[in-house]
C-alpha cells in the first residue's frame, strides 16, 4: 500500500510539472492570441472620447443662466452669419456663390439673360395653370388647357435653343481666351431664363431692356 501511494504522489508531481502555467497573462498554448485584459469599448463610449470631455452640469442657477446666455449668443451669431452669406450671395459676390455661378463668364450670361424679356419666364406660372386646370371637372377646360400648354412648351423649347446659341456666340466674342462649351452655356441660360425674376439667385443686376456689351 505504501508503495502504491508513493507512486501516485510521484505521478501527480510529474503531471504538475508538465502542465504549462500562464505567466504575466501570456497563454501557454501555442498559436493562441492573448486577451486584451479589458473589454472592448462600446461605440457610444468611443464617440464620447473622440468628442472630448462633457461639461459638468451647472452647480448654481447663476451658472445655468450664464450658459443659456452664451448658447443664445452663439445661435444669434450663427443666424447673423447665415444672413450675411445670403445677402452677399444675392448680391453676386463670388466668394459666397455656388461653384456653378462663379466667374465673370457666368456673371455676363446672367446679365444678358436678365436684360431680355423671355417667354420661358412663364414656365412656372404655366405649370401652376395646368395643375389648376386638371382639377376643374370640365373636360372642355382640360382640353383647351392641354392644347395651350403644348403650344407654350413648344415655343419655349424653340426660344431656349435660339437663346442658347445667341448667348454662346456673345460669350465667345466677349471672352475669346476662355474655353466655352455651348451645351453648358445654353443649359445655364435656359435655367436662368425659365425662373421668375424675383426668384433668381443672385438677383439681377440689370433691368429688362438694358444694353449689355
């Protein structure tokens, strides 16, 4: 019995020596990726850390009022800046215009279009008239409205083509060193001419009938 007990103790000691032990958090099994040691942060926590520390809540009523005033002031400043940008854009300042409206060529095209009285300026009122006519329960009214709309649209298309060709020639004569694409100039002219004068952005600098060299 003692001999068997001694053999069992020796076998347990040898097994304990052969068993790998993790040291300093490093796994003993080969090919196993060690753990991070801490849980992966959530997306909300990561965004919070990226934005920076959150201001603590106000401790007194005076501090709360002060923060409200600062927030109100910043909103008023943003509104004033937006109003200034809108004003300068309507005035035609290149710094505040959209990329499609910038440059002396586009400014010249706008002046040429704004100095003319175009039939295409009735495009939006015509669309409203057609919509109202379709609501009328009279078939005769709808037929006449459809017929008149067809003639008006045909006339607008013809006028748009003629206007695009005319403006392209004038732009090429005015800016001989600029690379002018006829399709781009024609489309820009059509869009400008089809808008009501009060809704054009930027606002017209010249009135109808003005002479543009």
